[in-house]
C-alpha cells in the first residue's frame, strides 16, 4: 500500500500569520494534534503540533535553563527559547524543516520516516502543494482494514496445515520437531521450544493463516542445558483439571 491509499485528503491547514490561539482552537475543535502550515500559494512551509504549545509563557512552562547551561548554549538558543515561549503567530513557533512524503511513498517507508524523525504525522505533497496527510491513526486504520477476515476458498485443513508449516519453517525460532494437526480449522501445535517467545511466535504465525479458527498449544518447553521439561500451559491446565 502507498500513501495515497490511506492518507486523509481534506487537510486542515493554517498560515504563518495564524495566531497561536486560533491554531490551538482549530486543533481542539477538529480533535487533531498537528497542522501543516502553508503560504498564500498553498506551498508547505512548516508544521505546528501540540509539542509547540508545551513550553509556553502563558502557562508558566517556558524553559528555565541554569546559568552554566545558558553560558554554554549562548544567546542564540536563549533567543529561540524566548520566541517559542512567547511568539504570537504560528510562523514564530512552527517547525520549518518539514519532513514530507509523496503520494506514491510505500507504507514501509512512511513508518521508517516517522520513526527516524520521531514524528506522528507526515504531510503528503504533490510538487510543493499539500494534497493529504498521513498520521499514525491512518496507519492504524489500514491495519484494521487489512486484518478483517476474508473468506479463502482454498482454506481447507490440508492447505491450512501446509501454510502453517511454510510460515514457521523458514524462521530460526521454529519449534524443534514441529507437528501440526488440523481438523475443521482447529489447529493443534506440538513440538519443542527452548524459549517461550518462540511459543508465542508459533501461535501468532498460526493465527495469521486464513481459515484457522482455534489453536491448541501442545508445545513443550525444554531447557537445553539441564534437560528440564515442562508441558505447555494449556496441557498443564488440562492435567490439573482432570
């Protein structure tokens, strides 16, 4: 999937001349945490977010740096701190070095950019014009949409078993001596794990196979050093119940 398939198209923007109060009220009114900033021609020139309202003089949260830190940072940084805490217009507090993406940017690259730049939203531009915005909420919606169960006409028990094997055998964490039994979409996993994280990975891999209804975990844990052996939590529970 690409940016144009998940982005919000009706983007609410503000100008550099918009007042701080108006920008804050716009965010509150529309339940959003950031706004692209555009000039009179619609060109992206910055972004303002809730982070820009944290260090503000009105609420007494402006930065109060120690004497030695002030000396080390110099007057330029202190002047920037003052502008950010007391600026009255968006253009005075916004982030001007904006990270943006194109409509064709793959989701993998979008996530990587968000992590690399520690941002929650990326404007989508066509040339220099803002045509959309991708936020973490858009990615969440994409996950929810793609995770919906879609009937698979080939999801009979034999296909399910083959696909579970295929999804696990290529991984280093695959249980030793893995065996999979499937009947009417009910899966029984057996084998040996030496780390409970491998157990969870095996269950998740099975859950992602179309047609799987229920998973029964019979994977036993073995300590490779001592040879200590434990049945799966499910089997232990059944043994106690009986």
